[in-house]
C-alpha cells in the first residue's frame, strides 16, 4: 500500500504549499512542467516493456482492448459524466468545486489504474511515484486557485488506488511469470501513450485503451489452460 500512501501524501503537501504560495505561483508553469514530466513518463513506459515472444499477446491485447474501448465509447461516456459533475465550476461553494475538480483529475486516468496494478502485483511503485509527482505539481497549482477543497482530494485517491492495489496483490498469487510479463508490457505501453499525449505529440484516448489490461489478463490465463 506504499504507492497510494505516497500519492496521498504528495497531494496533501502540495496543496498546503499551493495555499501558502497562492500569490506567487503562475498557472503558466503547469503546462511547461507537465511537458517535461511527460518525457519522464515516456522513458518509464519504454523501460518497462519486455520484448520477447509474449509481444504477440501484448499486441493482441492492445488491439482487442482498443476495439472494445472504442465500441463502448468509454472516453466520451466518462467525459459526459464528468461535465455533469464539474458543473460546480461556477458554484459559490468553492470547497466543493476544488474537491471535485482535483479528485476527478487525480483518480480518472491510466496511471492511477496501471500504477496501482503494478504496485499490487509486482511491488513496482515507480509508476505510482511518477503519478505522485504529476499530482504534486497539479495539486499545488489547483490549491492556489481553487482553495482548500483540493487538499481533501487525497481521500478518494487513497481509497481508489488502495483498493486496486490490494485487489491486484490478492490475485497475484494466481498469476505466473508469463501472465505478469504480458500485463506489465501492456500497462507500460499505455504509460508510453500517456507520455506522448503529455508531450502533445499524439492524442490517444487513454480510457478507450484501458480494456487492454483486462484482455491481457484473459489471454494470459487462456495460455495457461491451453
């Protein structure tokens, strides 16, 4: 559970800093900082991919997962729901506005899921630690503009990522090395895609790619049966 705890702590510290530096921080720093961190995310994704015979199953997982995601139109559905939630943007309740805006930003995304799975299955916390760095920068900027509500977004982050990490750890005893390799490679390719998006080189619909993780798990388990 170290990954979710570090992520939550990063949000708390950054929010407190942002509240203290409200008149100093410039929002223009956020975009340039995220671009630099995008390079880091890309490198982490590349370094985590295993290139061997399992790459065939990785490709199948990504393609089938993408087809599923596009067919279900996951990204658009989520965006529509988020637009409804974030109608508090002009609300007088600034606490709720800050809390909801930051919670959605920190919880919805590929790194939250992939990083938590990696932490639970492989005890590899590097993706969550990288996400914590991204969230640190975002929380500092958001708290400077939206107020103390951002601070309390650590609660849904801790619960959400903690549950995924715990569940992944529980099922890891049933997974063999081939299964772990396929899942990790698919996850790290998605992390690469996110890094490219952050660098504004591509515009992948990350939520539509997330079913690839489930497909990878199914394919890997079928290999054990055959």
